[in-house]
């Protein structure tokens, strides 16, 4: 068995101060490689992978990643303890530093499979899933959840959920500080419409100092992070880190290592071009890799011309990494 139930698995060796949220269709291996070029320390997450897909799918396609991306955590979706345990084991074997259970995604597809946010109504099942995963691996197992669902959104509901779940031995809670509305809102609307309640997450940490509590949801700037930095054990950024990847470098410089020299954007572009070259040899497609870097120059004059150049040139037949290298000259001219 992986860990004795009485002890909290050590999660101290993973630096959770800054992390990037698992985002479907975004945080694939190419995105994570880019984010690692930008930030040496951020904990990066995979897109959610269902335990069922791992059991029956193409393991390399679903779980493969470049060692340079490390540390990377694998996020799993599911509600079958045995399947989740099996998938967790494969993830550990692959070199992931943590296995995370998704109890926050509100999409219909996810609900139909009985996982994601709807599981907040079944805390004992969640605890059983986490127990099975903890037994299967020796790396930390964590949970990502919301503060409530539908009308079950008072602090009492959230606190009860956490207390049942923590009996599994899991001690790291990544909390999106909004409730999920399971009917009638799209996943996008669920990230924007339910109000942010950071105080709920701060209260959880205050009342449970032995838990590691990571704040997620709506954090967009260094000032946002600064405001809640002392209330939790770390912050997780989602869309903003994708749309403006250089923010990760700025956050690392301010909150993690003030002695660190921030990388030059053009140096990031050049290293990512080398990576693209390597991956194209393995059959990865150029547009799917270029899309992740579009936000690197957000806010700079010339950024729009640069993005347009990448978009138009990246889909040309026979195009390769030289498109990205050439784009730097386009950017310098436009700026």
C-alpha cells in the first residue's frame, strides 16, 4: 500500500505557491513546456484525463510529457475508486509528482459520467476514491473542488464536504472560490457568473491550519495575488496564465525568488522554436503548438501583428519552427 492512513502524505517537497490550473483544450504538453520556459517553479497541471480513458486509451498520447516540464501534476476525472487507483498508478509510473482528483468541473459531459463538480453532493464517494488512489501511489494525492453547488452553497455545506473528504488522508485542497451551477450554465459561464467568494477559502484555511489550501478562481494580476497571498498556502491561475504567460515569470520573481532574473521574451521564443522543431519530427502539428505562445507579448505595441503573422504563417503547407523565429523580426518591425 502506498501510504498509511494515519499519516498525512508529505506534500512539502512540492512548491505549491504558484500553480497553473488544469484547463481542457489548453494545458496540453506544449502549453506546459512553454510555461516551464517562462517560470522555473510553477506547479503545472495536465488537462483533466478521465480514468476510463487511461484504462482503455492510448497511454502515451494521454500521459506522455517532456521531462523538462517537471514538476507536473496529473488531474484525473472519475468516480470509480478502482479505475482511479489504476490510473493514478500509471501516472506515478510516468513521473507525475502529484495526482489530483477533479471535483470542480461543471460540464454536462462530465456530469453524465458522474464526476466533476456534481460529486460534491457525494463526499463519502469522493473520500473513497481518494483513499483508493492514496493506497495505490506514494506521491501526494490532492483534490480540486468548488465552494459549493447549486443551492448547496453555504459555508456549512463546504465545511462538511471538506471534513468528510479529509478522512481519506488527503490534506491538499485546491479550491475554486465559486460555486458551480450544474444546470443551465455553460462551463465558461460557470467560470464567470457565480460570484467569487475568496473569504470562504480563506476561512477554510484559518479554521483548518493543518490543511494545505490553494486559492483558485479569477486571479488576474500580481495585485490580486498579493491581496490574498497570506490567507492561503498558494494560488492557482487559470485563463490569465494562458492568455498572458509572462505573468508567471513576474509572479515567480515577486513571490518566490526575488533574486531570480526574469527571462527575456525573445529568448523564450527561441527556446520554444527549438522545442517545436523537435516535436515536429515526432509528428506534432505546428498550429497546435504555436497557439499557446500567442499571448507572450500581450500589451506590447506590435503584439497583434505578431499574433496575426503566427496564425497565418503557421497553417501554411510545409511551415515549421522557422515561422516562430521569423516572427521575432516581424514583431520588432511592428513595434
